[in-house]
């Protein structure tokens, strides 16, 4: 179990957030192996990966702005992936970057997109040509994009399994393409349902303050929170205090419901977090 601090998206990184995350995990009773991996200390590794993609013309420089892409999109309704990139700059070669102003680097999608066998969902396929198109691997701010950074990090750490929320299913074929282009062996991917609010939307500030730090400050006992989480996964019969050791014996992916877990005020009250904290 590894801990990685993903702190390269500087406009969204808040001061003290990494230390807060470490404190929250320890409070909950979770630990990890080895020293945390910090992305801002690994820029040279990301640059090496980009250079390899450039040598093989797997990427091209793109000067399109977000508004350019949105104007070129034909679909009137855009999902969270945003509009499909229309390929405006796809005719460029790597050498063309020397004559350009600010630009990002996009990965060229092949004609065949890989499918994958998800450890929870089973066979999965995302048609990337209709879902975003050629994707950004290096931003115009001269920092790596999420897709490239996490592939480089996982490969460097010899990660064998990735368990994450199913909102990241569309990222998996992109990452598989990068593993293939870089000559690395991909991990096994497992995507489980998210926790959502009563409105069915991803848990967020609109549903009240449900951060681990807020629960801790309100006096919620970590064993009770573990019990709520374990109960939501089908590992125990009711919400009660539970230890990490007990959960290790009960962990199984097969019992997790296939639909999102809807967190309600009643659930929060069951662990001692009153309605004055939740929407």
C-alpha cells in the first residue's frame, strides 16, 4: 500500500493539504509502506517519459485553447469529459514545436482502443475517439498532465493493482495506451462505485462538510467511521465500531454493491455526526 502526494496541479493545491491528508489517514487507522512519493520532486522522470513519446512521434504540439475546442465541438451536450478534441493540430510533428508559442502535448490515439478486464466491473471498453479524443499528456504550463504523471509514478513504484472510483474508468484506456507506448507492464485496474449524496451526485461541499478532518474535529470515533464504511461495502451487518484487524479478515470486492453508496444524514448521525454538519 503506497502513499502518493499528487501536487503538480499547482492552482488546485492548498497549503498544508498534504500534511492534513497524512494526519487524516493515520487517524482513520490506515498506514502505508515506504516513504510517500511526492510528484513535485519527480519532474525529471516525467520529462524523460515525454521525451520518449516525442522520439516516437506518439505526441504532437497543440496550440488550441479550451474555447477553440468547445467551438469546434458538434455535440450540444457535453459530459464531464468535455468536448471531443477535433484534431486541429494533429497534423503537426514534434519538430514543429520549435516554431510555436505556448502549447501543450497531445497523445495520438491509435485506430484501435484497448479494452480491459476490470477487477470489479468485468470487461470494459471506452471509445476514446468519441470520449475526448487525443488527450493532453503535458500542459502548456510545462508540467505533466494527470494521465502521464500517474503512469510514470505507478510504473516506478512497481504498482500491480489500482483500486479507485468508477468515475476514472475513462482514464484507464488512456493510461493503458501510455503503458504500451512506454514499454511498461500495466497494473490490474479495479473501479468501485463512488459515495454520493441524497441527490445522487458525487459527494461534495454541497452535501455538507464530510471531510475526515471535520469528522475528527467533531469527535467522531475512527472505529465508528470504519464501521460505516465497512457496512456500506457489505463486510459487516450493522454500523458499529470495528478494528482494522477485523476488516482485514472480511475484505472482499465481491460483496461491494454495484450501485453507488448514498450517504444520508441518518448514516452520519449513526456515527455521532449531527445534522448541523450535513446538508
